[in-house]
C-alpha cells in the first residue's frame, strides 16, 4: 500500500519529463523483448540443428553399418565354401591310433609302393626297366601305372586290405611278382614289414637282365631325415632314417636268388614326389666293370641347393638300383628300431623261407575267408572263375589309397577358386592308371563290395569322406589331394564348384549296411560311428534337397550344365555322373531330371531308416520318402504320355547336329587358315517337352532304385523295353542308350567319342540286377518276367566280364555293346569289381 502511494507520488513529481523517460523505458523493454525473442529463435534454431545433425549422424551410421554388414555378409558367403562342417570329427582314430592299418600299399598310382596313414608320410616304391629298352626322357622306366606302358597285365591276386598283398605284373618277357607282409606286433610306429620282388623270364628272349630300383623319399613336409649306408661302410647296408611319424628305422636289401651284375645308388634332392622318375633319369650315368661290361647306374651322393652343390647335404630322395640276371628274387625289409635300448636285441622282420611261410599262411587264410564270405565254390563256379573273383576283390582292396592335401573349390560368391582345408582321405580309387584318386559317386559302389569283406574298413572310408563335408553340406565330387594326384589331372577339371552335385551313392552303401549288416553294426562301437555321422549325413541330404530342387515341388535338376556352349551336341551333365548321356538339348533352370529325383527319394528312405535305428526324429524323412516314391506324383512330373516312358523334361529338340563352319578365305601371301571347329546347329526351335525319344539308363531309374509299385503297368512296359535287343538288351549286359535313340553312339564334339551313349556300364547293370531280384520276389503281375530277366542278365554280365578278363588280363571301365570287348581305361577295378557280388548274389 505505502509502496503504491510512493510510486504515485514519484510519478506525479516527475511529470515534467514524461516523454524521455517513457521512451527510454519502452526502448529498454523493446530491447529486452527483442533480445529474448532472438534468444528463443536461436535456441529453437540450435535445437533444430542439433536434431538434424543427430538424424544425419544416425543415418550415416546406419548406412555405414549397412555397408559393413553387407561386406561382412559377402565375406561370410565367400568363406562358407571352404569352411568345415562345425561338428565332431568323424575320424577319431588317426595314424598310430590304429597301428594295424598304419602301413600299407596306399599308393595306388604306383605299380608297387608303400606309405603310412600319416599326412606327411615317408614313401617307398619300385621302379624297373630293361637296360636295352631304356629310351629318351626315361621312356621304358616303369613307376606309375600308365596305360601307355602297354603291360600285358598287372594286379593284385591277394590283398586283405590290412596285413598283406600279392601282385603279379606281366611286362613281357618278364613276369614280376611283388608281395608284402606286415608284422605290427611288439613294435612302436606300426611295426615292421617285408616286401619281396621276384622276376622271371617267361620266354627265351636274349635280354636276360633287369634293373630294379627301390626308393625312399620324404614328402615336402615330412619332419625327418634319411641317409644311405653303402656296402663299403657297413656289413648291413641300406637306408637309415628317422621321422616324426616313424621314429628310427632301417631299410635293408637281401638277395634271395640270382646274380647281381651291378649295384649303385642315388642320394639327392627331388623337387616333388611327382618328379621322382624325372629326377632319377636325369642322374643316370654309364659305368663299366673290370671286364669292360657297361651298365647304366646312379652316381651316389648328388645333393644340390639352388642349383649348387650343398655343403650340408640333406637328401629327401634315395634310390638303390640293382641290375641283375633273371631269374632274381630280392627281399626288402623295413625294421622299426625305436623303443629299444642299446643292450636289447631288436627283432628283425623275416626273410627267405620264413617270409615265404608267413606269406603262404596269409594266402591260405585269405582263400578260406573269401569262400566263407562269397561261397563261390559251393555255387559251382570253376577254379578259374573263383580266382577271377578273388582277384577282382583284391584289386579293389589293393586300390585303397591314403591321400592328404586340399581341393581347389569355387562358389558363386568367390571371384576366383580358393583352397579347401587340408585333410586326409582314405578311399578306394576307380582305376590305378587313369583315375588314381577319390570320386564321390564311385565310392558308394565301391562300398558295396568293401563292406561285404570288411565292414570296419568301409566305415573308416565313410568317416574320411564325411570329414570333407563343408558347412553348407557339400562334398567336392572329385578329390585331387597331393602332388602325385594333382599331376594326373588336366587343369580344367581341378576346380570343384559347390553348386554341382554328384549322385549320393553313399546312401546305397548305408542302405546295405542297415539291411545286410545290421547285426554287425550293433557290435564293437559301430553305432557310435553312425551317431557321429548322423548330423553330417543330415546336412548332406538337406544340401541335395534344397540346392538341387527344381521349380516345381518334387522336381530336381543337376546343376552345372553349360547353357552357352556351341561345341557340344548335347551339353554334358558331369554332375550326374553320366557325363554325355542325352538330356534336354537346351539347358535351363526349368529342367526336371528323373534320376536325381530317384536319388533324393532313396536318400530320404535311408535317412528315415537310419533315424529310426538311432532313435532320432524320423517323421519328416518318412514323409519325404513317401511323397517322392508316390507313383502318382512321379507320373505327374516324369511320365511321358505318348511313349508311356519315364523321362526327363526340359527345353528340347532332336533336330541338332554338328557342322563345320566355312573356313575364312586366307589373305594373299598368308598361310591357309586353320579349319574351324565343328559347332552345334539346331534345325528347329526347341520346345519344353519330355525327352522321351531318348531311352536308356536314366529312364530306368524308378526301376533301378526300386521305386515303382510292383504291380505298375509302367513297370511291365519298362521290363519289356529293356529286354528288347533294339533298345537296351545285349548278350553282354544292358547298353546305356537305346539303338533307336537319336544320339546313340554319336560324338558329343568332334573330339569326344560317345561315353554313356551305348557302351555297357557295370554299376548301372548291377543296380538293374539288384532291382530285378527285388521285383522277382514280390508276387504279382511282373514277378515272373523280372525273375526271368534277372537270371539271364546276371549270367550275361558275369560271363562276359570273366571272358574279357581272361582275354585281356583286366577289368574294364565299360564294355562294347556289339562285341562285349572291354573299352575305356584299364584296369578299372572300381565298380566293375561288383561282379563279385553278382556272382555271389549279394545285394
């Protein structure tokens, strides 16, 4: 109240200066208001700018995160192709964990070689030549199995896959016999062994001498050393050495029969295991004895580093050459000397008569076991036929190798090929001369025979293969591991692509194990092996069922056909295993491949049975198998209505041919131009249709894998068609392509002769015989015809394979459909050796 009165008085007392005071006050107020407004505006602007900046930072951060995530995901995709499957390893007993299998003839590429199941094993092997036939560049030196050597025959006559082997080699005029027996008991590092090489002259040829070379070599990564102790320096000459995988050892040579004319050795550095023969030949020298007789021999210690003699020689290759008069027998002993004190007497492996006795005991044991397993004598087979079957099995077992290295692989996410992880592989091989390495779809057929002989060897092989499964569930179809294997493969076939499959034939092996060997599986911890296998076999099945599926439910197609080639009459489907077998003429992603659908159906059935055995969830596999084997669904996708045959479907025309384009006219003064290569020409536009003008192995797959209903009328027609001589039937087996098919025996390019377009293949014939036995056991409208064809086809196959073996000394890759003669490469003791199971009727 008082403050108001005072204020009033003050106001009235200054009434003479109202304008200036009010103006000042107003100016101050206005300035304050303006400042306040400006501050508010600045505050709002700063706040808005900060929000905008935060938004930009967030956006940029998200973009950076997205870019990083993208490249991280791309990098992740790039690494999947060579990332191992993340689970417990299949191979739990490696190397010396299994001493009985440590040493073996695990070098199928060589005529005779020994090594251990160690990734960087020391290797040993045999070379030989006749001095009078030694040619330029080492021609005439036998080492690797080569078809170009034109031997009159070679192969194992006895081999149990574990402890011994006997081999005969016909290199006329000489017959060589190689054998070995292992003595693992009481020793470290896999024990001892003795090998014997015997040579005799089978004719009266004037050349009566032969040069035998036994070598010891270290792998590039072998941790150890070797040295040669000569006759002059020791009463027990030989190769002495020590490696991490073998400890200390000695290799000695014992002449059992005959006369040595000249002996020499080479101790040097070889650039690679694939260059041993070249290294040896480059060091050959001419020598003369006291009588003036001239010999080709080796110069002794010749060690170089970087092209210059080394002051501290460390050889990785020692070869001992013995030139001898024939007949001649040499025993070679490998003695492990680790684990003994100086005062202890180290047991030596037997030689001479003692070795002969132990070898004969092994042979007798093998023959008895062979008869117990296959009962061929009791079935009425002759002694020659039994010997033939025994040799076939022995060559399958003697062809088992041990490899180590990494494949070269590529995916759509990798710009260039990348190395797979390094891993070992214990596997049989299709052919020691032509395919001395592991092939995925061959190995399933090999397993059918190997498991009948030794289930544990087969399980070990399966374990090694499935340790090669990557995180996607893919296994490279061809295993080219190590320097020796790589040297035999053309560059274009080295890289394996993870989009491409191969027939999953290990499901055939597993099916046989689950049916014929179920009792054995329950013993000795074998179910534990299947437990470890289960997640891997699941991933493998899922890979097929997802990556190879087609555009329609229940359809599948083999990836990898060349869609742009103009060179091939019908672009190959290498991933199918049937290579040049005719498919749709113009490859597209809409194709439906009958055989792959049947393989996946088989796989689902086996997965269901395996899941039941192991107590796993089996419902989805039974449902998948039921769907894929449903004949109505099969007919909907693959039954051609006009021909009533099961067939592929795709973009196709039969009106294709190879024509040579006209050559370019040469310019004046130039050389005539090279003749252009033939190209494919289509005489009509292809259309989407069933490929039913072609009839052959692919069309039989619903029968081959036993997926047709036993009373199906289409089974009746299929049996009649395969029995037709104008289609697939011959007196030597089923040909691969009908004589009425447009591409029967046609070349796929001007350089590629027909492969799966007529010749007889034993693996598919084996499946046919097996299926015919199956349908013959189910009473119904097709049983009698199935039984009739079964008996006739089985007899035709066995008779012809045996006859060709007697004639040539070999099992063959394929057989001519007109004459029955062996074709392709030899010896092919892979799936052709399943003739043993045909003879024994074990399916």
